[in-house]
C-alpha cells in the first residue's frame, strides 16, 4: 500500500483546501521528508485526514471515554470519539481525501465528507459520507458505508488498528514499553499487537470448564439425594397395595348398598309429606267452597239490578240536561244586560272622538306662519356652516405645517448638539488611550501568542489536577491493595475452614448401607398399617352383620302385626261401599229431573207465556215466572251438591279400600323380603367372620417378621411408637447427608472466593505500579509546559510594553480584541463627526426660516375665520326662539301624527258603537231560545223518572241497588262469577291431587323396601363410611409409596443419562482448561505474548543492526516479559534497558516500532509509506544522523518515510519539508518546500 496524495478542506486548524501530492516534486524523489510546524499548528491533522479517508475514524480519539458527550456552539451534541468534531469551527462543510495504490496495484481514491445542514455554518451536523473510486475508470466501489469500509480493508489489507501500528509508527508507545515493568510491559505489548484476545480465550476456557464442572456436580448431588426402594421392599409394597385395594373395594360395595336403602327411605318420607300437604289443601278448598255459598245469591241480585242500568242512566242524564238548560237561561239573561250597557258606553266615546278631531285641525292651521320663518333661518345657517368648514380645513393644514417646521428645527438643533458632544467625547478618549494604537497594529501577533499561552495555562492546570488525581489514586490504590491482600488472607482462612467443615460432615454422615437398612425396616413396619385397618374393618363388618340380623327379625314381627290390622280395616270399608253406591244412584236420578226442568227448552217455553193466556203444559192463566225460576235453580244446586258429596264419599271409600288392599299386598311382600334378608344376612355373617379370621392371619404372619404380636393389648400403640422412632432416625440421617451437600457447596464457594481475591490482589498491585509510572510522566510534561509558558510570557511582555498589565487581566486575549476594536471604533467615529458638523449647522438655519413663514400664514387664516363665526352665532340665537328650538321636519311630523291619531280614534269609536248594537240584538234572540230549551229538558226528565220508578216498583228493587250495580259494571259481575267458579274448581282439583299422591305412596310402599331403616340405617351408613375412609387411606398410602418409587427410578435413570452427556460434552473444555485456562487468562496470555515478543525482538534486531550495531535485544531467561540488551562493544555484556541513555532508548524504541510495522504487514503485504511522530529531540547529532540514515535507507526498499517534528535540527537535516504555518488565531496554512 502506497500513499499518493492527501487532500482536505476545513479540518481542525487547516482552513480551506489543502493538498500534499507525493507524486509531484519535490516529494516524489524524497526518500524521507519532514512535517514541521509549531505545536498545535495542525501537523497531526494530516495523519487524521488519512485515517478519516480510509477508516472513518481518528486514532487519537480512540482513547476518549465511550459515554462522554459535549455540545458544539451550534447546539450539536457529539460523543468524545465522534470524528465529525474535526470539522473546523465556523465551517459549513469539509472533507478528507486520500489517493493510494492498493494491494492489486490499482490506484484508488477514498473520500470522507462531513457537512452541516444546507452547508450553513449554523446548521445542524449531518451524517458523514464515505466513498471509494477506482481512478483508472472512475468506477465507485461499495455502496453503503459498511460496504465501502469492507472494500477499503480488502484493498489496503489492514484494519484501522493495524494501519496505526504499520504506517504510523508507535515509537512513543515503545518508549513506555522499554521503561515499564513486566506487568506493564505485558499490557503495553497486548495493546500494541492487539493480542488481548489470548487472555480472553484463557479466561473464557476456565469459566466454561468451571461452569461444566458445577453442572456435573449438581447432577451427582441430585442422584445422591434420590431415596428409592430396593426390589424386596418394592415387592412388599406392591402386595400391600393389592390387599388394601381389595379391602377398599369391599367397603365401597357395602356402602353402595346402604346408600340405596337411604334413598328408598328418603323417597318414602317425601311422598308421605306430599300426601299430608294434599290433605290439608283439600280441606282448605272445601272450607272455601262452603264459605262462598252466600255470594251466589248476592251475584243473582246484582245481575237483576244491572238489567235496569240503562233506565237509571237515562234518568240521571235527563236530570243533568235539565239543570244545564236552567243554567244557560241565567247566563243568557246576564249577557243581554251587558250588551245593553255596552251600547250606551260606545255612543258616548263616539261623540268625544268627533270633538277631538276638530280641536287638532284648528291648532295645526294656527302654527303654519312660524314654521315658514324657521325654514328660512335654517337655509342661512347651512350656508354659513359650509364656509366655516372650508376655513377650518385650511387652518388645520397650516397649523400642522407650523408644527412640522418646529419639529424639524428642534431635531436639527439636537443632532448638531449631540454631534459636537460626541466628537468631544471621542477626542478625549483617543487622547487618554493613545497607547492602544500600537496594540491595535500588532493585534494579530499578540492574539496568537495569548491563545497559545492560554492553552499552555490550561494544560498546566490539567496536569496539576492530573498530578493531584494521580497522587490520590496512588493512595487509594495502595489502600485497595492492602485491603485486597487482607481479603486474600481472609478468604484463604475461610477456604481452609470450609474444607474442615466438609471433612467433619462426611465423618458424621451415615453410610449408604445403614441408611438403606433403616428405610427397609421402616417400609416393613409401614406395611402393617393397611393390614391392621383391614382386620379392624372385617371385625366391624361382623358386628354390623349381627346387629342387622337382629333388626331384620324385629322388623318381621312388626310387619306381621301390621298385616293383621290392615285385614280388619279392609273388611269394614268393603261392607260400606254398596250402601254408598245406591245413595249416589238415587241422587243422580233426582238431579237429572232438576236439570230437565231448568234446561234451555223449558226456559224458552216459559218466556212465551203471557198474563191471561193459558199455559200449553198446565193450562194456568197466571204465571209467576220469577218464583218458578228461583225455585228450580235452588233445587238444581241442592241436587248437584248432594251428588258431589256422595260421589266424593264413594271415591274416598273406594280409594281407602284400594289403599288397604295395596297395604296388605305390600305387607305380604315385606314379610317375604324380610324372610329372604334374614336368610341372606345369616350367610353374610358367616362370610364376614371368615374374612375377619383371614385378615388376622395375614396380619399375624407379617407381624412375626418384625417381632410383634397383633393379639397383644398394646399392639397398635407399639406399632405407632416404633414407626415414629424410625421416622425420627431417618430424618436425622437425611439431615446429616444434607449437611454434607451443603458443606461441599460452601467449600467450592470458599475456594472460588479465594481465587477471586488472589486475582484482585494481583490486579491492584499492577494498578499501583501503573499509577506511579503515570505520575512520573505527568511531572515531565509539567516541566516542558512551564518552559514554553515562560518563553511566551517574555514575548508578550515586550509587545504590551506599558499599555496594560496583561497578567492581571482575566482574559488578555479578549481584552486585546476589545481594546483594538474600541480604538478603531472611536477613531472612525471621531473622523466621521468632524466631517458631518458643518452640514448639521446649515440644516439648523434652514429649519428656522421655514418656521417663521409657516407662523405668518397661520395668523392670516385665523383672522378670516373669526368674522364667519360671529355671523353664524347671531343666526343660531334667532333660530332657537322659533318652534321651541325643534327642527321644521320634527314639528310638521308631530302635527300630522296628532291629527292622524285623532281621526283613527274617531273611526275606532264608530266601529265599536256599531258592534255593540249588533251584540245587543243577538243576546236578545239567545235569551228567548234558552227559555224554550229549559222548558223541554224539564218535561223530559219528569217523564223518564216516572217510568223508572214504576219499573222499580214492579220488580221490587231498590234504586240504590241499581245505582251500585251500574257503577260496578258488568266486569265486576263477571269477575265475581269467575271467582266463585275458581273456588269450586280448586276444591275439585285438590281432591283429585290427593288421590294421586295417595296412589304414589302406595306404589312406593309396594317396591322392595330395605331391611334397615331409621337410626339403624344411619348407624350402618356411618360405620361403612368410616371403614371406607380407612381403607382408602391405606390404599393411598400404599399407592404413594409405589408412585414415589416410580418417580425416583425414572428420575435417577434420566439423571445418569444427563450426567454421561454432560461428561462427554465437557471433555474437550476440561482438557482445554488444563492447557490454557485460569481465572484471569494470564496463562495463555503469557504463552502467546512470549511468542509475540520473540518475533518482535527478531524484527527489531534486524533494524537495530543498522541503527545501533552495538546493541542486540533479547528476552531474559526466567521472566516472560523482561528485555535485556547485549552490548557487543563490551564483550557481550548484558545490560538492562533502564541503564540506556535517552537517545539509545529512542533508537531501540524506533527499531521496535519498525519491527512491529513489519510484523503487521506480514503475509506478503507491503507498506510503502511510513510516518513517525516526534521523539528525535533526545538524540545527539551522531545518533540523529544515524537514525535518519536508516530511515533514508528504507527508501531503497521502496518505502517513503515522513518525520513529524518541531525540532530545528530535523528541519535542517531533512531538505524536503511540509510546513504547517499558523497565519491567524486557530488558522494554519500548508506548503511543501525544498532546501
């Protein structure tokens, strides 16, 4: 890679465009060239431009804090490492461009561009642009910025960090490398060569191996924590589960049978309760029917009265109409009297209106002469007002002109006075500050020196703060080191203590054989519990069967006695049934006769009978139809009630007979079932006794293996006591085994903490050494900065002279800038005022002449206006005495309005008088019509009332009854009829429902009744539930033991498979940890850096042969990073690098930097351009010449070397130079010179 040209614009202190063309004379033939200029001029900006164009980064910003931010003057917030900050202040855009030859031999141009919005100096900072162009054909390579950077990396063959090491030689870093101790040298070598990855690899390998070991140990701990059953114990547990299941099945079956008996008894109680409820409902319904009997007669009378409702309503309506007609007569008489009074009143109002019209006409005629005189004066006043308005406009214009002239005169005088006073002030200031003239002339040179000394002061202040911080850091680091050493000692003691605890826990923990024996014994004893429960349950079943057999025999005796009683009652009911059937048949024949007499045909026939005419059936001429209907209706109701009563009695007796028959049959069934149950229960008792004996035999067999007697009085208590003791012993053993696991974890944790504290102690020791080296470097920089400041201060003192004591000024540069500006401003303003004052004096004289002319013209127009105003005043006084001061138009309008109003009032009065006469005639006619209507309405009411009273007398009904029925209406009668019918229907329904419920109860009793009932059944159910719960608990305990053992076996198999997989996966990592791993990564880093250092020393020695053949570098034996020097002039004597002089160390550091450059450009990559920044000031003349000769020799190998320095001897020895020269504050220019 060869650099062809560097170009840029507005980068840091390099203002505007700049270019360094290495293919143009004199740089094209120069093997070595210098880049010179004072500190801060912008020499390093050339190197920044190369890195920006190639890698979009600046090397010296790489050490900036990642999170540090700063804000520009335009308000942009940039990070401390943002390369856009290189854009020059006050510039809208800039760029860096590099022409170079790539690895393929082609020429390329890389360009980096930055700009502000719209390229304005106050615009927001925009994103950078980066492109790469092949110069041969102009093709742009890469698209996005990432693609462009990748293409540049391919063509250059170096990353940004490799470019820095290979092209920008790091001899300054190697100066620190030579002075450092082993640890510091390792860190510097890691940073210089980019070998930090080896420490990361070693640390990662160790961390990965530690994690994998922890995972394997965790699986082992989990396997040890499993507590499963052996095969024999497993077999016993399975037998216990089978026995417990048989017991649970038998108890569940017995409980199911008892549950059926409970449901049968519950259903019978519910049916009996329903029969009782229906009997009560039937009794209530019959009582309601009897209570409602009087309401039937009341309903008949209401229907008869309601038949006269129309007549009664017509009488009431006629009375109302007659009363309304009489009220209308009274109202019409009052209206007639009011109409007569209105006729008299309107006649009077008409006469008054006629008189008012006559008066208004005479008044208007008398006022006409005064109105004409007022019109004449109004015309004269209008003409005078017009003249006055014209004069007023002229007077106002001339007054305004006079005012403006006075203002101009005043302003001109003020300007003249102000100019004279300001001239005198500036003249006094220039006289008092005459010394500033010299400073203003030398402002540019002084400003540059003030800026430079201010920068040096800031640097000194920063160095002072850095020295304080370094000292504080040193104290803090020493304290941290002491604390780390104490922590290391404490954690070491803790690790020893944790290991002792682990040993004690292992010694106290029981063996696996003892623990397994205890578990086996506990399982054998635990298996006795379900057998004991089964035996107790079987004994309970024997006792239950005995009790049930006794109850069944007692129930059989009760059933036989009940059957005897039912047979007696059945005989009595059967003998009464024939009598009831005969009575019912007779009642039904009488009812049919009553139905025929009250039928519809008989009613239609009776309706055709007339008084005096013979009846076609009996021949009678008198027909008491109402009495006949009443008598027939009463007889029909009585017959119906008797039939219903007999029918109900017959149904009741028939139902009772059926119920008794069913009861006898049910009792017979119960007797048969009880006989069968007694037989079955006798067999069940025998079976239960056999089961109890078998259960006891199994229990005795199991108890013999553990030396227990189940027939003993305290067997159950003894069993529970031994189980509790074994559980307590198992808990103690488990606790001891858990303590071992906890102690192992604590031991591992303590050892890890010890390793961490050892690493922390080593790291803090290294930190202390770093801080001591940092303090030494700060002191050297403070001395150099102090010398520079003294030189600048002497120069500034000479330039300031006696003008001001610049050292006491808070900001000398600002004071100089302000003073120079003030001198130039005062001088310019003084000259301007001297030239302007004569013109201001002439302006004042002209303004005074204009003011006098305007005053005379205003006085003339005011004299004319005064005469017109006197005439207008006289005419106004004469007009005020006419028409009361009102205008003619107002007076005429008022007269016309008054006359028009009086005429309208006359017309209204005439219309009202006519209306009043018409209303009087209409009222008279209405009065006569009302009298006639009242007579007709009274006669109609009397006629209707007479006919209605005659009908009431005929039917023997009171008028109040008719009124009440009418007001209640047909709906009330229908509602009462429906209510009575509902009562009858409810009674019939209750009787039918009672029969249905009685039949349901009989059918239920006929089903298979249980052998137990009442308290005996409840007792049996309770005992069965307790036995079932005990059996289920025993079964669940047995199932839990087996289920837990299944889970343990499955989990243990899975864990062992996981452990094998973990061991296979970790095998490579554990081997790698043994080779290169440790907690800090130091093992692999030392190994890799040893190889790197050997290579570096080999390359450096090849260069040192040319630079200083006397010396040779080699790595000291017994130390990884220790470098020693072989002095060939002293017969191969070994010397330490710290014993070398400053110049010798520079040559060695230069050789190391050149060696690093060659290392970085291995694999066939050739770098043809090198740059060295500072460091030559420490060499004597001979060493400097030798170093420059070596650098020039590099040109023979195809390389060009640029030396960046401000040392004067360098400038003299190197003929071709790129000079960076400051030309103003913060602005430099670049030029290439030769010679």
